[in-house]
């Protein structure tokens, strides 16, 4: 399951370069309306500046993760028909992609939770099977799907897993405003950091074993030398949006970003 939840851009139709909108900012060099191809999208659906995205002002692209939804929509939902060769599929494909992306993100979290000691393993397994079946539904069903109830139910399960794993520590900074805070060397083990705002926070050498970082905003955070190997529900996108170095430890399922050097 894990492999299916990782982006395989070679099997996608550039959906993340078409469907989302973005505004000119520190993360994007240009304005791009939703459902409009980025000017850097090539005829073969590759990116013309893939190896220079940060240098060319598209750092936002480097932190985007579709959790494998792109190739799923392209190859499973639409059976390999691309929106350029079959333009009649474009509207529906663009509707479906964000829905499947959300389902795949939920599946990723459930898969991570199943790797932990948990009192709700049966519920996690059932939820994952249900969401996997939904992700395999036909395009029309997916386009009508409301994912919000699934976020709530899965979120409740993940909360129970987190509480169980973090039993030794009840510290909570859930949703805390920690923007730019100096947390160098801080002992944040077993801390609930769900939804915490850690933009630009200085977390060098911080200890984050079993810290729940679900939805924590780590953009620009300094993770140099930080211990994230056992952090709960840390995603590749969170890591990609932060700063780190060779001494930063990550979970084995995540990749050290190239821009960390």
C-alpha cells in the first residue's frame, strides 16, 4: 500500500501542474488559475524546470505531495486516457483529482497508524479498506464524494492512536502559535503538536520522538540536527517545506530533501 501512496510523476498527466491555482508569491513566480496548465508543463507532461524549481521561484511545487493520487487518477480511474488526447475527459478528471488526493492522504495516515502499537487496529484496518474502495470508484462517483466526514472519522481514530502511543507524555501544544519560536534543543518528546504553527521556528537539535505533528506547519522551520525519526504522522511535504541538515534524523519512510544539501 505504501508504494501506491507515493507520487509517480511518470505515470501521471501533470495533474498537479494543471488543477490547483496559485498566486505569485515567495512560493510561486507567477499567477496560475485553477484547471489551467502551468507554463512549465511540457507536451509529455513533464516539468520543463523540474531540477531548477527553487532557483526559478517555484518552491511551492517542491513541497506538494499528491500521495500517489496523480497516477491513480490517470491510470486507474481514467484507464490511461489523458486529458490532451481525450479532451472530453478533462473536466471530470480535474474534478476527481483533488478528491482522490484527499483519499490517498487519509490512506497514508491510516497506513502509518497501522505500523504503530494501537488499541484500534481493527477500526484502522476497516477504515483503510473502505477508503481504498472509494478511491477505486468510478469517476462520476468520486466527483460527487464528500470527503469531509471521512476526515472527521479518520482524525478521531488517529487521535486515539496518538494518545495511546504518547501515553508517557501528556504535553499538549495542539494548534499553538509557535511561529518563529526559539525551541533549539527543546525536549518535545510525546508532545501533541497537531496543527501547531511552527513557521520559521528554530527547532535545531530538538527531540521530537513520538511528537504528534499531524497538520503542523513546518514551513521554513530549522530542523538542523533535530530528532524526527519517531515523530508521529510526519509527511514528506512537511519535511520538504522545512530546513535541515545531515544531522537531522527522519523516519525511514521519508526522503531527505535535496535542498538540505
